[in-house]
């Protein structure tokens, strides 16, 4: 028997990176999965992988910048499966422009829509059902930048991830007594596609020092599979090996400015 047999889980950002690895691990533990993200093709690939091992998964194309669409995902899952036991808020993105001096309003709002409003609306859409059933787990992939903001993550991303982290802490303060537990994963550098949006795209040597998506997925799985009597409130993760980030920071400091190319 798997640790998640009979449970239904929603995983956002499930087509690549941390979300993909989380989906595969959850499937191995017997969860029935709703995999969501903007692009349907990579989601379908993950679904097919799961089905080859006799798992259950469906893909849903959802733009999580759209709060109504995020809420509709939760509502659809409850209608189709009758329950949501685990919600993994993993989808997110950062702004290309990192500095508070230069980041534009549109980029700032986009980052907050995905990392804060999307998390809020999707969580709200399922947490009432969790309370009615007497238990549920909400796991959110935040970022090390929520604790240590700066140019590497960027002003918008750091602030948004801090908000989602605080949201999870608020859920524990309010709803632990109702059987609801919320976990926040706060990883530092992970070699995932989100790095491609950085002003300075890390090269292979830099990426070799970073954590891999399956490292973070294993932490998410732990939060979901411990007995309901235990909540992991937060896990802070970082690469064991340090690296020189001076070039990354120098490039990030100019991104969006008039002398960006200099």
C-alpha cells in the first residue's frame, strides 16, 4: 500500500521541474492526481508516464494568473473526485527585472497574481471541503527569497513568496484545530526552468551546484505523507555547495535600466 492510497491531490505547475517530480512521487504512493499548469503538452506527458504504471492522473490547462480560473480548478476537482486531500501550490514565476528601481507594474502584478492570488483562490476553493471531511494538507512551494530577499530572486518574487509563506502560517494558526495542516517549502537555488527567466542565465557549472527538482519533491512528499497528527510547518532547503553569485547580482542590478547592456 502507498502512503497516499485513496487520496486525491491537486498539483500545480506539474508539467516540469519540481511539480513534475512531485506528481511522479505522489503517483507512486497511490494518489489520484489532478495536474495543472498553463501548457497542456508537458502535463499530458506526465499523465502518460503515470498511467504506464497504472496510476490515475488527469491534466488541466489552467492559467493561474487568473484567480477565477484557479478557483474553478478546485471546484472542478471536487465535482469530479468528490474530495481534495492534498493541495500542492507549486506553480509560480518571477519577474525578469529584479530591482525595485526598474521592475514594471505589469511584471510586478503578474508575479503576485500567480504566487499570491492564485494560491489564495485555489486554496480557498478546497479548504472548506477539507474542513467538512475533518482533514487536509496544503503545501506551498515558496522560496528562500521569502526569508532572504534580494536581487537574486528579485523584489517582486521575494515579496510575493513571503506573502504565500505568511498565508500558510495563517492557515496553521486558524485551522490546525480543524484538522487542516499547511506546509511551506522554502528552497534556495534549484535547477529548474524558472532559472531561464533570470537576467543572467546560470551556466552548466553554476547549475551543477544547485539542488535538483526531485530533492524538493521529496520534501513535499514528506509533508503530505506524515500522519495527520503531525504538521511540518516549514522546510528551508539550500545547496550544500556554495557558489559565486557576483555576476548574477551585477547583471540583475541593471536589468530593466537604461544601461542594462553596458
